[in-house]
């Protein structure tokens, strides 16, 4: 198998099936967002440096109080911080959420834009968040590179990068475009259940035959 085709649909499906079977929290996100693009954006902003289970709880609490950007835009920072307490940097993120909601209301007709550059203009939104929202909420060809995607791509040995931006660049060269939008969810699920950050569970990994295990010092 050449590097240009390093990952095909069958491999992605295999990883996803296994991660679902093992209860990866990432697959519960769709049950929460139910196609709502604003919920998807809020979830992704809150999920930075926070486990999906914790983010889901915070989002459920927040959305028990707000329906969309209008309500969130009018809230006080301390109210929002209280609702999302538990996520990393919750005070800072509370401020981002309110500013982001205001920007949506005043500049985007209270709708989440489906354009990378416009998304990047929203407070609290960086490359990863913009790409994840484009792929998950809009079904566009984008690769959101978070810690799981960055770590696993390097461990597999299909690229060697230090920064997520470079990982995104390299992945776009070696992964077929039609798979880009599925890559984040598959690798996040794999990272949450098998390719764990500290001690990956290599002996039970469904793609161990393929992986070069670069940088893995200890595994189970
Ligand atoms: S073999 Fe180990 S390091 Fe490689 S993808 Fe599987 S769990 Fe991760």
C-alpha cells in the first residue's frame, strides 16, 4: 500500500466500529447536537482541552437555559461560567461564547457561517474548531486536527510533525479528500478508547499490523 493511499474507507470504518463498540464518547456528540450547527459550534469551542464527557454535560446544562445565539448573546459572563463550570478555562470560554454569539447575531444573521475564513473571525474559534465545525456540522471536506489526530498520525508513522497545523497540511496530501470529513471523528474515537495518550492499548488495536508505533515507549 503506497503512502498516498495510507488510509482507505475500510480502515476508517474498522477504527470507527471498534471505537463505537468500546463506547467512545465522541459518538455521543451527534445525539446532543442533532444537526444543530450552533450547538455543534458551542460544543467544539468548549471541548478544547476538555474531555468529551465533561463538555457534553456542560453543553446540556447551557442549552437547558439557551436556545440559540440571541439568548446567549444577552447573558452575563458569570452566568455562563456557572453553567459550563467543569470545562477547561471555563471563565475565558464563557467570555468567548458570549462574544461569539453577539458576532453571529450582528454580523451573520444569527446563523453559523459555513465558510472557513468567516468562522475564523469568531471569538474562540481557531483552525481546529473551524475545521471540525465545517466537517461535522456542514459535511464539508475539512480535517480538524486536535490532540488525538496529531498524536495518532505521528504514532502511525505516516507523517512526522511537531505542530497540528503541519499535521493538517500533511494529512491533506496523503488522505483522499472524500475521507477528510470522517478522519477527525474516527481518530478521536480511536484515541479515546485504544490509542490512549500515555499507554496505548496496542495489543488489542485493530490497526496494529499497519502502525509503526513511532514514539510509543510503553503499551498494553
Ligand atoms: S498500534 Fe498502538 S500506537 Fe499504533 S494506532 Fe494502535 S494503539 Fe496506537
